[in-house]
C-alpha cells in the first residue's frame, strides 16, 4: 500500500533536520576542542611555573686563618635571584651549605621572603666555620682556578658552596605550584690570607 505523498514529504524533512543537528553537534565539539588546545598552549607558554634563576655574584672571606692543621673563617656569599614568573615567588626553607673535601662544613638557612613577578632580588648569606681540620691534601688542582692563578695552585684550598631556594608560585591567582632552584660553586682560597683566587659555578 502506498503512503500518501504528503506523509513521505514530512518524513524526508524530519530526516534532513536530524542530520543537521548531528552536524551542528560535531562542529560544536570540534570548536570546543580547538578552544581547549589553545587554552592549554597559552597556559604552557605564558603561565607555566618556572624555577627561579640564581647567579652568584661574589664570595668573600673577611676573616680567615690556618693554625695547628685546622682553619677558621667567616664566609659571605652574595647572589641575585630572578623570578621569571608572572606572579610573585615566595621562598622558604632555603639554605646555603659548605662542603670541604667531601665533608660538610656547615649549613645556614636563608630568611624567607618574596620576589615580585619578573624582578631580581639580591640575597646574601653568612656562615662561620671554626677549627675544621685541613685535609691531607689541602691544595686544589689548577683546573679549579682561572688561568691567571695557576701559579698559586699549590698554595690554595678549595671549598664548595651549595645554595638552594625552595618556594611556591601562584598560577592565575588560583593555584599554588612548588618550585626549587639551586647552584653549586667551587671556590679556591689562597691559604696565606684567605683571598679568593677564583670561583666557578
């Protein structure tokens, strides 16, 4: 039995309407997926948390002496810390450690603070060492010294400084992300007066 012409026309229109709805849903889904990819890309390049950059500017020993096979000194280390993030970097639990001939000399904690977005802040740390025995081979190798100081290599000792900054950065004012950065420096010291022959980080 044949269907009336007007019924066939109505069913054809409904079929075309359903196909258009499916196509619209696919287009909307693809558009939302595109927006999500763009958002992730922008976040990755602009707001991804970055570790602070530490640059050691100077190491000084205002007091230094060697006697009875042991040494005493006061160390100052000056560094600049740059915050490359788009929000403030709050640091805490940061420290400066000294190592000599594989043995720890001491540890000092760096006071907590905050570095604004895109800014550089100067930090300093002081550490006193008393009556620490000299290693059996106190002289440093010439490779740790600048070329102009090779001639005094047999009169120098070497220590290592390890500076570490730990803190957090907020992302989009909503999320908190932990960041950490550190730098190690080998410092050659002239044993007769405590002057710094050279350092390499």
